[in-house]
C-alpha cells in the first residue's frame, strides 16, 4: 500500500491523465484553487449530484427543489451576517511577503505535535510487538500526555481569542510558539487582520451608477429568501424542505489539497423548515439520514465519522460534521446544522417582510426553525476518487482500478469487438445502439482486449462487454466485471437487464431506505 501523501499525489495525476479534473486555465499557468472537470469528471459529478437530488426530492415527499440565482440583492449578505462576520484571520510575513491564515499556522503547529505523538506510538508498537495496547499507551505515557495537553491548550486559547476577536492575542500565540514563515524562515510577522471571504462584483453599466454585489458564498440564502414563495405556491405544510445545488464562491486564502478547498465550488444544500421546539428531533433525524445516504454507496463504514461541534456559530444551537477519511486524514465532508430561526428572522428584519408560517394545528403564526444539511459536491467527488483508486497486485502483474460505486461511474459499460473485422465491430455498434438510450456506454476497438480492459478499469467502468465470433452465431457476449474480473457468457438481450440491476439509480436509492 502507498503512503497517504503518495496516494494523494497519484489521485491528482490520475484525475488529470484520464480526463477527470484539470487545473483551470492551465495554458496560462493555471488559476490557483480553481479547477475544471473533464469529459469523465463531468459525468461522475453529474451522477453524484443526481444521486443527492433524487434522494432528497424523490424519497421525501415533503422536499422540493429550486434553482436560485448566484447574484442576490446585496442586503441578503448583511442580513445573513456574511458582510460582518464571514472572515478569516490573516497574518503576513514581512520578509517573504507571504500571507497566511493565522489559525491555520497555529493548527499546523499542533499537527506537528500530533505527528510527534504518532512517532511515539510507532516506536512503542515496535518495542512491545503483539503485546502493545495503543489505547492504554495513549492514556498513560507521560510524553504523549504532555504533547496532547499542550496541543489542547493551544487550540483552546486560539478558539477563545478568535471568539473574543482578540487578534492581538492570536499574534502573541504565534510568537510564543515560535512559528516561522515556511518560506522565509523568519518570525517577522505583521498584526493579525480579519479578511472577508466574499468575492465582490458590480452590477450596472457605468462606474458611477454601479451597485456592489457579491458572488454567493453559500447557496443556502437563495433558499431562505424564497421560503415564502415556495411555501405559498407549493402549499407546503411544515415540516418541509427546500433543496438546491449550485455554485458558491469563497476567496479562500489557504486554498490547498486539490479540490478539497476551492475558490469556486458547488454545494448541495437542503433547508428543512420545522416548528420551534422540534429542532433536536429533526437534527438527529437528518444526521442519521445523511449518514445512511453516504453508507448506501458502499465505500466502508469505517471511512465516516461524526464530529460534533463544541464551538457553535452564532446562528446554531447544534452542529455536526460528517467527516471522511481523505488521504490527508479525517476531514469535513458535510455539515448538519440546527440554525434556529436566525436566518428567517434576520431576513424579516432587513426586508421588512413577514416570513412566517400559519400553523393550522397550533393555530398560530411563527418564524420556522431550520435544520440544514450542506455538502460540497467537489469534496464528495474527491472522497469517491481518493477511496476508489487502488493499485492491485495480481499474479505476476498489477492493475490500476477505480472501484467507483457503479451507480456513479462515468461509463456503465464499454463494448469491445475482439477483433476489428469479421462484422464484430458492426455487432458491437448494434449493441451500443440498443443500450445508449438508458446507459452511458463507450466503444473501444484499439489494442489487445486485455489492454482495453485495463483502460476501462482505470476509469472505473463497471462492465466490459466483449463481442467475439461466437456472438455472431448465438447472440451471446462475454461480460467482465471490473472488481472481481470474473467473466460470464450472457445473451445480448439480457445485457440491459443486467446493467439496470447493477447500475440504475432507482436500485441504489432503495438501499438508502432499508
Ligand atoms: N450553508 C452552510 C455552509 O455553507 P459550510 O460548512 O461553510 O456551511 C458546507 O460549507 C460544505 O461546503 C462543507 O462541508 C464542504 O463540503 C463544502 N465547502 C465549503 N467550503 C468549500 C471550499 N472552499 N471548497 C470546496 N468545498 C467547500
């Protein structure tokens, strides 16, 4: 098995080599933290989006979808708190002129302490062999306890200083820890300043009359401002949800780890409107429902965990992340937030319009509470890509295979004539012509069939259908399964049924409800 950073490098180069993801504007040396999806990437991305969309809007009769504009009235962002509070604390190094997120510098320092703990664990593992009890070691070893305590104290002081907006103390902490600029190696730091993450733009023909707008930093606000429109026009009864997918933009300072943190990305968000007082129950419901959605893809229960937030955003009364085991460790993939009535109340206040619901059972009007589920589509893409790409040792050889869940795979099958003659290509094309209305299928006739199998393995195609001379006689073909590499002989007429059984979204969606 490859080391995690080696594996991550392979994921990035594989994504480019096979047409999943390219650096944006690469011929101009690229635009940092902005990426383009290639011919296979767009298929995988569309499939993930569809799988989310259908799970939300088809499996829940009380959830509907919308598609709000990216540009919104600028007061939206005043009301939501983004103008005043959507900030990162930044610090510059005077020698290298490089800019950093102050909290990330401190977190990186703590990550080094964690790495030291890991080193101690590895040393002890070697020393004690089979008798080693990791949990006991972590709970009792003096050096490990000291490092753990130090890391905890640093992070807690940072959290408190950020909460109090005490930026001078954040700088003091960086100095006390002796953190140096990774580029210049110096400790010559500026003050820490807040930096707003929203991208600004202008609406209007002339500079004088132009209005300042923002590119939306989250899709959620498009849902909040449409709450009444949807409720009234759809005659929705609480509890009900509004789902949306779409682009969001953040001027991330520390944009790294490939498509994990981008400046232009896509979110899939759902706001669930509920009666005040029921938020705890719905929060637990959505935590469980969202984890089920992830697990239905069969990428291994061990790769997911919940992280409950101790420090809550000003609008939330509970929040948790679903974290995923990315190649660089467990990191946030999705957030589930109990947002109270904060957003709708603020939009009421700033717009002067009532955003209330008359509850026929309670016989009263109220501003609904909201539980939100919010997942980054690109992050989900990275989760799939990084977990499915494996190098397998076979008898005397190896293969690179992407074990992408079949429902999401960019291509469902490739049809391969064994040779380029004897009417085999004609039959292969005839098969494609029957399958193409329902499935994404490709044709490949170049190179030996073994090499063609490897090519399809490398892009995650779950099935290869080989047409040979026997096919002309009895209308059967060989179907090869990507993961087991097993081959079966089946009738051409049975192909669509098999592909439907194994890859159709409707079949996979049923697993979520189990
Ligand atoms: N409406 C709530 C909200 O936007 P968030 O935690 O800021 O919450 C939700 O973002 C999700 O969006 C994250 O869990 C992550 O998957 C994704 N996300 C956030 N910032 C991102 C970025 N810069 N690049 C890629 N995905 C991002």
